[in-house]
């Protein structure tokens, strides 16, 4: 039974390591999603800034700045359009990663409960063994006292 407990603890440790690996992967993928969202936000800010710059350049009659603003806005929109599908892919991977972490977390908890059950079973067996030994000592002492009493009566 002790071998079984050792084996269960090894299995539990393996599941804990797998869980840690999945957690690290999840954190990495979530960070990638956040970074992509920030990049999209930066591109939108650049496009908005370029649009305002274009309006101001048109109002001021500066055609070169207006042309440059159109190019900046177009480039920013193009970057944003390329980032959106990338964001969707990263969000999909993030969800898969989240599910793997959740599954490995459940397995870790299951193996932990099994290890605890094996440990509890071992403790119960040890308690029974100790009680049986105490009962045997009590009965042996009682028999000895009875035999001694019977011998003294003769």
C-alpha cells in the first residue's frame, strides 16, 4: 500500500508539472492577445491622428502635409486590417490554452484527491493495526493474570 501511495504522489507531481506548463502557456498566449490589442489600438490612434492632421492641413492649404496624412492613415488602416485576423487567431489559441489549463487543473485535483484517499486508507489501516495490537496485549495480559490467579488458587 505504501508503494501505491508513492506511485500516486509521483502521478500527482507529474500532473502538477503539466498544469504549471499549461498555465505558463496560457499566460504567454494571453500576453500575446493583449499585445495585439494594444497594437490595434495604436494603429487606430495613428489613423485618427492622421485624419485630424489631414483636416487641419486642408484647412491650412498645406497639400503636402495632407497627402502625407492620407498615406499615414491608409498605412495605419492597412496595419489594423492585418492585425485583426491575427488577433482572432490568438484569441482562438488563448481559448484552447485556457481549456487545456482547466483540464490539467481538474486532473491535478483528481490525482490529489486520490492520493489523499490512499493516504487516509493507509492511516486507517495503521490505526486498525495499532488497535489490534493493543487488544492483543490487553487479552494476553488478561490471560496471564487469569492463569496467575488460577495458579495461586491451587
